[in-house]
């Protein structure tokens, strides 16, 4: 049988196939972000219990703004070595439950681009039960099998490990090695089903050093979701930045330090997904509310999230849009952080402070991530974005994209007011790539006169710094497994594709 035979016999079939596959490709392109980078959106699903306009349900989720969404959190049943729902009424359908798992994974029907994962762990789950489970090969084996069937049952595309953290918080030194084994065994079990395996990764240097064999876990994980936040908070007993992009030399608590350290330890850039916070850290101080001011460790909470020391961006922007609230803000160009503070309370003499990320912070962090060629951006968590669009749109988002401004490119206009931070991420990705390209051109033209800019003792991530090109990272296997790179070339090597083209040509001539 020759191609001619196959072709004549199945010409109509092939045409239908080509037409329908083009249709599928178009649908895929239309339902999600088109920038080709990863946008991982965590939903803290207990946000459904927040009062008033703070309540966030799966109906509020906009799947077109994320490539991946993570349902947080499921828990561990240490007796059964099994993953379990922590809120069966919200998560499951049994006993008239609300079926959250299947409502989220069901969004793939209308949004086929979307990958939906289930996260196990989180801060409140602690570390001890995970430490025990991974130390026992039998328990580990049982868990790996059970979790695979569990996530498949609800049509999830993958599992996200949120053990905070191996070796820490009543963990065991052996966790570091056992966590590698857990990843390896999960990978082996997931492979035949093409499931995604990812993990949240702590950002502090001491946690990275103790908890993770970075090179080994990178072999088995599809993506590392780096939790680049909580660098400072009320626990420090002084005012500090929640998520500073840079820090002075010798200070390891910054986004840049974390990312560059992981790259140095052998995490492949194309597997690193850099986390950004959609929340701030709060403080109360008898001083003026400057960075470094002492506090007695107390903080304050917001009306929606109701957690001491924590304010969602949606809560912060509500305060700031109230022009009679007496709050003022200050932008810090070194860290790309905002400090907002209240007037001094006349009764207790305390100033309330919150340090947080606004749209400009997020745009600058996207630029840094693109500069390092990372896979993309992760968000904790989209339920504290201004998802209802009740606040003012910030005007200075691309203030620090200097080369873009000079190129005269028109910045996009927003069609929607909701999800300002999440929209900034998607919007900033292509802009950042363009900005970086322009910077290099600019650099070749004008060369030296821009060096040294912004150097105030900070080990600066500076967009005029050529050292960013020194990050040559060994390439992993993500692209290979997903078959996304060189797709045109691959098609030419595919005999079926060649046959289809040949048939179409023979039809035309
Ligand atoms: C560990 O598991 C036990 C038994 O199920 C449970 O009582 C305990 O709360 C778990 N630990 C944490 C921190 O959740
Ligand atoms: C704005 O802030 C002032 C002062 O704190 C307060 O009295 C007022 O109720 C706030 N307005 C709104 C709309 O929240």
C-alpha cells in the first residue's frame, strides 16, 4: 500500500481531521494566555467563607487569566497514608456537597488550555505527619498509588506538593532524602497517565539548604513553585518588606537572592515558577512606621481575611481608595515594594503599617523573571486580587520599563477593571521581553554611561546589568516531554503530517 492508496481512500477523512484539528488549536489559543509563559494561580478555597465582598468561590475564577490553577489544600491521612479532603462539603459531591474539585476541573471543558492541580499540605498541616509517611517505604508506596487514583478520580491534571517544609517544624533531617524518593516514586506512577508533578518551595536560604536536594527534586518535578514572600512580617518585631525584589549585600532575604541561589544550585530556569504575593504583611509601631521601626510583635487584620499580620491586596486597595482614611503610601524603588501607613492613633499612639506588592511591583518582578528566563509566575493567591474590580486602576504600572517608554510603543488599554494584579502579570510578560530586548539594543548603542545606576549599597537587580546573561542553565526535559518546542520541525518529521500535506496538495492540483 502506498500513500496514494491511503490518500485516495481517506481523503475526506483527512480533510475533516485537518479542519477539526485546526479548530481545536484555535480554541486552545483563544481560551488562555497567549504569551507562552506559565501563570500558576493558587486558589485558597477557604476564601469562600470570607464575609461580604471578600467571599471568593470558584464561580469568581476567570480561567482565561491562568495557564495552571491549583486547588489549595487537601490534607494527609497519616493512618491510611492517603490524601484526603479537608473540607468534604466544599470539595466533594457526596451528601449534597458543593463539589469544588469537579467544578474546578470541569472548567477544562470550556477552557481546554487550563491545567488543574490539587495541592496537598499548606502551613496548617504542619510537617510531622509528612515526615513520618515519607520515612516508611511501605507508607510512601501506598500514598503514591492512592494519590494517583484520587487525582484521576476528580479529573485533576496533577498534584502540587505543599509540605512546609521537609526537615523543618518537627520534621527530620532524613526528610531531605526521603522527599527526593517521594518525588521520584510519584513521577514513576504519574508518567503513564501524563500527570503533572509540582511542588511549592520555601524561599529562605536556610530552608532551601536544609529541606531540598534541589538538583535531585528538579529531575522529577515539572515545575518548582517558589514561595517568594513572607521574607519579613510581624514575627520579626520590626517593620519589614513582605517580598523585596532585592536586598542590600549580605542579606539573603530577597526574591532575587532566592531565585539566583536556586539557579546556582542547579534548578533549571525553565522549571522555576517565581511566586508573587497578592497580599501584604502588617505591623503596628509607636514610631513613624518606617522600615526597621521596632514593634512589640503585634499587628492587625483585615475585614475579609481576618488573620493577624496579613492583608489581602483587595483589602489594602479598599483602604487606599478612601481619601479620608488618612493613609499614605511610599514607593521603594530598591525593593519594588509599597509601604502604606495610617496616621498615629490618638488613643494608643500606634501607627499601622502594611508592606505589599502593587501592580508596579508585580510588573517589575515579571521583568526580573523574564530576565532570568524563568518558566513563569505563580500567584498566592488570586482570591485576594481585586477580583471584583472595586478599586482604582493604578496608572504607573510600567514606570520602570524605561526602554519601552522610549521606544514609543503604546501600552495596552484595559477592558476590565477586575483582577488588576493578575492582568498585570499576563500583560507584563510580552512587554518585559520587549523591554529586555530594547535594553540590549540600547546598551550596544550607548554603552557605559548607564552603569552604576541605582547603586545605594544594594546588590541590585538592575535592568542595565549585563550579568543577567551569565545565567547559563543546563536544560531539562520539560520541553521534550511536552513536545512544545520546535513543533514545526517535528511536524515535518512526522509521516502522518507529511501524508496529510501530500493529500491536500494532490487534491488541489
Ligand atoms: C497529624 O495526624 C494526626 C492524626 O490524623 C492529626 O490528629 C494531627 O492533627 C495531624 N497533624 C497536623 C499538624 O495536622
Ligand atoms: C474612610 O475612612 C474614614 C476614616 O477612617 C472612615 O470614617 C470612613 O467610614 C471611610 N469610608 C469608607 C467608605 O469606608
